[in-house]
C-alpha cells in the first residue's frame, strides 16, 4: 500500500500559526475626532517602510495631538505617489488629492479610493458592488507596490527567502518526480503520468491527484465567435 500523499496530509489540517515575527505595527486610520468630523487636520509623512507581512509599503504619518502639546504617529497603508515630507489632510473638508482621507459621503462618484472603512455603495475592482456607511473614511488613490509580483524571481534563492517569511510551502516536488509509493503519478523509466490525469470526484482520497472532476481539459480548438 502506498503512503499518505500530500493532498491527504493537507486535508488533515493543523493549527495554523502565521509567521508574524517580522511584521510591523497594524495599519489603521487615526481616531475620529471633532477636527476631522467638522473640518480637517494635517499630518506629514515622516517615513515609508517595508512590511514583510504584506505586499504594500506602510507610511508613518505624524499628526499633532488634538488636546495635548505633543505629536502622535499613525501608520497607514501607503498609496502610489506618496512620499516623505508630503502633507496628508484628514477630514470632511480635505482636498481631493492622493493620500488624503475623507468620509465617503464627501467623495464624488468615480473617485478611486483605498483603505475604505466599514452606507455608501461602492464598486470594487472586481465589478461587485458593496454597501458601506457614508461616514466611513477612505484614502484617495490606489495602494502602492502594485507591480511587485510582475518582476520574475529568476533564481531559487529568491523564492527561498520569499517563502521563508510567509509559510512552509516551498519547494514543491512534482508528482511525476516521486516514487510510485509516494504519489499516483510517480514511477516509470521516464517522468510521465502514465494514465489519464483526470480523476473522478468520488475517487478514494489517496487517488485524488491531478485534474479532479474536470469538465474539460486542453486548449479550445477552432475559432471563437465574439460579440461585436
């Protein structure tokens, strides 16, 4: 009898522990106060930092304390176009520029906003529409670091360091490279599956490897008619 295959080991589940050792502080808007509800308050971007726990950089923004003679530093998810030394305005009467924080009731329709709080109806990039409170705040612009995944890794050591900080899922051995005792696709004088890669939805758990309950496989043949 063969061994328990990778799919079965994953299916058993385990207590998931996120690797948060290197993560920075949580990103959230400043506490809503009188100045922000009725006018605006000004802050300055002091630093833009990398957070290993997320794909976008973080911005450290310094505001004056509303009641005490001191400064408070807030951490926001940085938007594209933000820079150190930039003034950030937060409040009902803030200007409609990248990085500023406004309630959604004050933002015109069609404006690109990010970091939206949780009843205004907004359209998500997927096309879905969602209802949130009109008093919820959002930041004008799009999140920075958008092209991060476009750059190829090129070598194995970069993939190693990428997944070392995330989860233990690398390297991933192919089934055809295993022995027959380890995987249904293993074995043979050369690396090949040796049978149909499609498998029934009702197969035994140790057999479920490949294209499970596939409706169709392969490339679409012939020409495709498109609507004009």
